[in-house]
């Protein structure tokens, strides 16, 4: 027997993050770093720096978004 997912109470908003270019930038950074493996060390370094920077920013943005969410009752009904 399957259980329906919990539906938030009436009036409670479902939080969805806004659009972001971070996934695209992360993809570019990883791709440049991988291309650098065959084309030269400068590309590995540039791709690695971009990748690391995007991950740090993404985590910081996510932590900020989570901190801004309203507190709610942690009991599961």
C-alpha cells in the first residue's frame, strides 16, 4: 500500500529556489579542466579554479537560502 506524500498545510508555501547560472558555470569549469588534461596545464588550472569558485558560491547561496526559510514545527504528522 503506497502512502501519499505529505501535503503542506493550507497557507504554507512550498519553497523553490530561483533560476541560477551556477550549474552551467560548473559544467564549463569541469569541461575546461578535462580539456586541459590533453591540451595543457593552464586549462586544468583555469577550469579547476572556476569549478572550485562555483561550488563555494553555490554552497554559500544554498546555506543563505536555507537560513532565510521560515522556522516550522519539526514534528512529523
